[in-house]
C-alpha cells in the first residue's frame, strides 16, 4: 500500500512540473511559470525547463547474491539535458541546485530473504533502505531523497544488493526505475 501511495505522490510532483504520461509513453510538456511579486521570473520564454531524468532497466540484471552492485540503467525515457552516462550509469548534472531523486527497485531470488538499495552521491551512500521478502522470492523497494548538487563534478548513481539462495536479479522494464529532477537552487 505504501508503495502505491508513494507512486501517486511522485506522479503528482511530476505533473506539477510538466512531466506527463500517456498510454505508457513519458515525455516533457512545458508549463507556464506563474509570475510572483510583480515580476515574471521567467528566463526562457515563460516555460519551466527543469533538468529531468527517468532511466530504467530494459531487462533483468543478474547480481551476485549477497554482494552490492551498481544498477546498470540502460533504458532512457527522459534525459532532457543529456547528463546521464550510459557507460558509468551516472547522472552528473551541470546545473547546481537541489535534486529530487526517486529509486524504485523490484528484485527476485530463489528463497529471497531481503534486499537493499542505495542512492549514492559521488560513490557515498546518501540514503539507504532495506526490505524483507513479501513472498519467498520477491522484494519491492522505493527510496527518495533531496540532494544538493554542485553542478560540475557531483554525480548520482544507485546500488542494489539482493540476499537469496541463488538467481538474484533486478527485475527489468518498469520495475527498476531512477527518476531525478532539479527542484530548486
């Protein structure tokens, strides 16, 4: 239930800043910036164009059971600034500010016990969550954080660890997703 509530919250946030979803397609829709305190505040013709990323696994990723590994996001739905590196699986924003980061991971393993996921900034864990298997094989986890980025060298990546007897995998397609959006200076 908590996973569904969090998903709805993310959809609301993305809708407010102009990310739309229609028939399984995700894209950016410019929205008008509302004038505040007698001035427009717009610097790009009146639209908001926040750096935004949505990457996912095209298929399942096999991990060594009990060992952490970088999640190899190899599908891109949105990268409106081109800052995601598909070789290192890192997002290096070139604009300083605070970024909302959301990681959704579903895992499977033979006799799964629990899984862990981390959001990492410059290789150091900023936020971590673990969860017990809700069946004998599956664990679903969601993690969110707001992280300040310097706009030059700071990068974000994600890590996962699955604890099970064998066949430890991150489930692909829409089941393992990383969303990042700049939300303020």
